């Protein structure tokens, strides 16, 4: 059991020392200056002991742990060492053994706050410690300990005075025994008050039987003090935890019974309920016989909170949404694996302490979100995010301010969903609705115009064939005929767009279609210095479709790419299989100037064209054909230069794949 040093007792000791400082002045009496080392991980205790030692006229060395104390002893002539038993890096017992190997005559006073008298006696008898001081300690205990320890060192160094000094020490010890007994009784009363008023359950167990309990033990367990005393300690342990507790206890005894034994288990209350406790145990004595002193703290609420926290952490970590936590300055502190995947990072360490702005397109956008969070506590909307590799994507963001129990902001939490494909689908659906409406309008208009155009065409031909006209009139009649035929072709395209012909469904090899259309398009490309690169994936599954209509689509797109490049340039034709979607994707990429953003939004609209002689129906018809094949077509600019057309069509399901 670890008796925590009471702060009020420490303050009382300091006040006692302050009140006796004037009386401890050495005056004209010449006292040899000795080198005294204090090793304790408590800064307060080191400072307190240093002041007492200095008041005795000695030089002080300070160490925060056993390791530092060894280095000081190696490099300085030390006469006396104060060693705290429990210290980080190296404990006081290990340091004691090493110091004695360096210089057997250095005297050592052990410091402890534990009532483990049996083991402290072992340290004095076996390891050669001079004495020990129990926390909290009085100034007189310290000064007396210093004088006696230094006197013993002098005895060892000056053998001629052994007998005289030894007798003096015996007389001195006898004269102080009554005073020390009184102080001991006072200390016992202080410890008794601490134990009686403790919020933890304190029990002394001897030979498996409970010999002492403080008032908190009956309160937590539900048993009376009489029921607990002399009962088996194991009866208090929940049956499923008994083997674990006993095995832990045995391992502790075999390993080092002078160290603390800490473990967590359940106590069985009188009413049958269980109570989670964290217990610390240490060896002690009870009525002169070895016993175990245990202190058990109720951690049921802590266990419950920890379990809920673990569930919450698991839920966040396993979420398919990207989740991240930021400090109040906007720097990332924690994230889940989905966040790593979405932003294309491999290691969470790469992300820690990075500002929110690193993951988004503009700092202004992030700044607005953070300001709203600080003001309103929550924000939801869309942002443009940037992956590690520089690619951008649309993210749906839900962010909120995390607050403590007092309502003070402590961090920010945000959840991210990639909605890039969703936005593209919405755009395609909107375009489809738009094209459908325009198609119906175009169908009616085409039928109304077809008959007048047929009359114009027939009349112009009749005049040229049957009337004798001068050359100028004949030339105008030919212009009328050519334009009426062009208008007729436009109307046929309108009808194809508005009411596509019936498709002939067959198994189609998409690579074969692209290769054939590329051969036809090369005649047009021969007038330019265009380099074609084919990256057609072999072994692709076939699709079900109309080969003629699909050929029309790819010829149109390849010709558009040739016209976009115009002169020297490159066109890439690529196909691949998207296993998760079970789709074939065909991509046509050119390194032309690209398409203006305002044009890109309208590129599949009927009658929209940037060509002088274009009808604006080519890509609209392509869109309609691909839609009839249950696919989709997307046009987008490539960052830097060029345009990419992507066509996705459902593949024939192959059981072998």
C-alpha cells in the first residue's frame, strides 16, 4: 500500500523548521563541512532536506533518481546520502547497493512513506543502510539522523576513537529513546487518522484472514466490521477473479516482495452485487507477525466510463466515414484509417500536427468554417479537398466543437464523405432530364419541318431539270437544294436524338470497336502530325450492345479529339475493367487546349457547338446512345492541358472472374 504524503503534514514540518531556524545557528562553534547527497524524485522534499542540511553547515548535492546519485558519488567525496526508496530510472535499494560497492564507509539514510517496517529492517541489517526516515518527518529527526550517521562514519575512518564514540552513541540513543517513542506515538495517531478518514478501503490480511478494516471497508462491501474481521479474504473476491488475484499475488511474492503489488479485480458485496476495485498491497506486520496491507479504490464508474470510451473509439476507428480531431488552433491531433485512405496517406504520423488548411483547397474556405465552429459550435456543408498526391475531390463535411463537462471547448471533430461521384451522377441525371425534355421538343419540331423541306428540295430539283434558266438563277437553285439537304440531315439527327432507332443487341468487344474506328479516323488524322497511343487492356469481358451505334459514338469522340489537337499532338485510347462496378471503361485523352469551364457544363446539350459548321447534336446523340446502353459518359479537363472523355458500360457477368 502506498501512503500518500499528506500535504498538510509536509507544510507543518516546514513551519516547524522555520520556527527553529534561529535556534539552529551554529555560531562560533566550528563544525567540519561534510558533503551530503539527497536523492528524491520529489522537488519539495529535496528542497526541504537541502535547507535543513545547509542549516547544519554542510554542503548539499541533489539528485532526482538513483542513477543520478551514483554519478554524483563517483565524481565527489560524499559522506552521507539520503535515498528515497521509490524513484524513477533507478530505485533507492539498487542505488544503495551500488553506492556501498563504491565506498562502503558512506553512510546512507533511507527515505520512505510506507509502513513496511520488516523490509526496512532488512535494508539496515543486510544491505548496510544506517537508518531510515518515515515521511512525514520532523526537523529534529533529520538533524539527529545526520549527526549520528556522520559520527558513525568518523568511527570507521578513525579507528582509535571507536570505543569512546561507540559508548557515546549508546548513551545518546538511550537518552533519546523516550523522546523518539513519544514522536512515534504521535506519528501513529496521524496515520490512524489518515486511515480512518480514507475514501479507500484499507484491509490488513494475515494468513488469509482479515485482521483489520477501516470504516470504508464495511461501507463499500455491505458487511459489518464484525462480519469482516477474521473472515477469509478470498470470500470477498468475486469467484471469477479469485484465481487471477491469487496468481498475481504469488508472482509478486516470488519476484520482489518489497515492491508494491497492484491489480484490478471485482469484490463481491453482501447483496450479491460486484464492485470493481484497484488494489495496492505491501508487506507489513500485525501484532509482530508478517501480514499484508491492502488499499482498494472503487473504480466501477471509471471502468464504465472506460468501456464507453473504448466503444466510442472503436466506432470512430471502424467508421467508413473519414473522421479527424483538431485542436482549437486547427491542427490535426487524431484520425481514423478511413481518413488516411481518403486523403491517400499511409501513416498517421504523417498527419499529426498538420493544419486543417493542408487538406482543403483554400485557406479562406477553412477559415470561414473554423470561425463558424467557434461561434455556433457546428457546421455542415461541401468543401473542395486535396489529396496527398494533389488530386482534388468534393467532400461533404460535418464538423462540431467538442466541449468538456463545464462546456469549455477542448477540440474540434469533423467527418468527411467523398461525394465526387455523387455530384457527377447528379449532374448526369440533370443533363438526362434536360436532354429528354429537349428531345421531345425536337421530335415535334423535326416532323413539322420535314414536309416543307421536302417541298423545297423537290421544287428546286424540278426547276433545274425542266426550266431553262440563266447561270445565276441555276446556281441559286443549287444552293437551295444543298441547304435543304443539309437541313434534312439536321432533322434526321434531331429525330435520332429525340427518338433513337431500335438497337440490335449483340455481344460486343469494345477493343474491336475502338480499333476499327481508329482506322477510319486515321484518314482525317493524316493531314496532321498526331501520335496515337493505344493502351487497350487485353482479355476484357464483352458488353451487350449495338455495335453500329457504339462505333458511331467512338468515331465521333475520336474525331472531336483530332479536331481539338489540330496540329502536332497526342491522343491516348485506353480501356480497363472496373471489377467492383463490373463495368468496362473506355477513355479518350487528347493534349489539346481543353474546354472552357462554361462550355464543359453544356457540352452534351443539343445544338451547342463551338464549330462554325457544326450542328451541336453529335455529342448529344452520343450521350443518348450510351444512356440506352445503361452506361454513362463524362467529359472533363485534365489538370495542365487536354481533355478526357470517359465512357463506362456494364460488362457481361463472367462467373469465372
